C-alpha cells in the first residue's frame, strides 16, 4: 500500500512540475494573443490562414491557434481556441475537426526530435504527421458537413472560455482556465497511475495487439508502440531510442512504430482534454485510431517494397546521426 501511495505522490509532484512549465508558456502566449487581437493584428493576418482553414470548414482566426499548437503543443493552443473563436460561434463539428488537426501534429519541434533520435528522418515523419492530420481533418469535415452530424453549438465542459470584453474579466477567465487545467492534469495523472496499478493499462496494451498487427507493426515493436499510444511519444519514443541503438528491433519496425505513434499517441490524456472542450469522442478517438492503422498499413507496404539503400537513404538513419 505504501508503494502505491508513493506512486501517486510521485505522479502528483511530476504533474505539478509539468503544470508550472505549461503555465509559464500559456499565460504569456494567451495575453500576447489577446493584445494582438485588441490591436487588430489578428484580424489583419487571419486572411492568410483563410484558404487553409476553409478546407476544414473552420474560422480563419483559428489558424493562429493551430500554428501555436504545432510549435508549442496542445496546451498552448487550447486557451487560444475560445479567445479567437468564442464558443457561441462554433459547433461540435468545428471543435472536433480542429481537435483532429492538432491531435495528429503538435509540439513538432520537441516530439519530432525524439522521433529522430530513434532513427526515422525528421522531415519525413514530420510531414507524415502534418499532412496525415490535415487529410483526416479534411475527410472528417467532408463527412460531417455532408451529413449534418455534430452541427449543434459546442458546449465546453471543464475548461471555460476566456472572456474578452474587458481586461479584468479576461484575466479572471484566464486564471479560471489555468485552475481547471491543473485539476484535469492531476486527475489524468492519477487515472493513469490507477490503470497501471490495477493492470488495466497492461490489458489495454495486449488488446491492441491485433490492431498493431494490421498496421504492419510486429514483434517487440508492438510493446513500445502501445506505450507511446497510451502514454505519449516521450515515453514510447524514448524506449525506441534505446532499442534502435541496441539493434534488437529492425529499422523498418522502428520506423513504422514511430509513424503510428505520430498519428496516434497519448490517446487517453489528449482525448480527455478535447472531450472537455466539447469535441466528439468518435471523431477524435475512434476515427483517429482507424485512420492511424490504415495509413500505417499503407506506409508499411511502401517501406517493404523499398530497397535497403533507398529506405536508409530517405527514411531512416537519424539514430546513427544522433549518436555521432
């Protein structure tokens, strides 16, 4: 029992450290964005994002939140979502599509550096995540706009919108958002620790075996891919770096594992975050997982058809370079 309590305490301490780093990033970015919005800068640059956002049926203003998410991560983009586009202007479909783009590709400078150290080429896997997310979001928008599904106004759950009418209300709303962010982060950390203690996490990883096999991921690579799928690229990618350098897993399996993790990772924590914002579960979880399996299976066939020289020349080799 003492060991389990120590595990929860450690998780909480680690989460608080992460939270502090996030707050130091989110607060200045959100305030800076609000200042730019009040000065009219956002309105001035938004048209540049309009052609791209139009592909997904989203307001042009959300292009800035997307860009911030790509560079600094989900928690950098989340507060900007309702600053740039108030909830009463968005539908559940809008938030689901926006979430889908970011779930595929976020914090690229950090996460892709981890992937690169495991072996795959930085530009290749970055492009796969970026365009894979855009392809899925575009497909999802097409289905939702054609059928009219999820056209109801979005109803955020745990993270409130940040009001923008006066500075006092804005700062109060930002503080409230930061408080809810802390609650969600600690709750997720405790939930994952509980899953680990009870064996639920191990059972979920085993259950994913058939899906990963369909994606072309085999042998020991499945275990590391499952870790990344549930706990994130930092964990799964970190394990793969060690195994890639030891040579116990083939380079092609390392590459496919990293590709799959790029499409689908942290599926518990990240999914819960956007569910709290009002996104639809089927769109950001089920559809994303199906797309990740199908797309990775196609990429697996392509890599198998490539010669060793072409594979290592174009797709793999980062682990060797990082080690040197």
